[in-house]
C-alpha cells in the first residue's frame, strides 16, 4: 500500500469512528460525601469519592468546572483540565485523573 493510500485509509477510519476521545476523573473531597455538580448543565455527577467519565470529539483536553455541596460546609467551585487521551470509556475509567479538593466548614 502506498503512503497516500495509507493516509486516506487512516483518514476514513478516523471519520467513521467519530474521533471520540475519553477522559475520566477520580474526584475526592476532604471530607468525603460531597455532591459533585457539573456547572455546564447542572447535573449531579455523583458523591465523593466519585469516578466520572466524559466523551468529547474535540481536542486532547477538556475544561471541567464542578461545584461541591455538603451540609455544614461551604460550597466550593473547582475547575480543572481533563486529559482526553483515551480511545474508549473503559480505558479512561481504568486510568482516571485524580482530582483532590478540600472543603471548608461553614461558620
């Protein structure tokens, strides 16, 4: 196979596969038991410790903004860059990026 045919084959496969990228985060808070809310759409992602995954057809990184809520503690908003380096959800979940957050008690 010539190099131009190989390049075309790779391009066609990329288009057919949708070029999806996956990333996962293991989100841990101190103390644990805080709700993790996605500020993009207001959905509840889970309660810490929580492992969450994302799928994106864009670039190699995704900017994620979440809010932590726990009774008796101040709400906290955190933003992080998530590496979207995996080719499947399973691979992303096998190697989640660790996100650690400390939540302050309310007065």
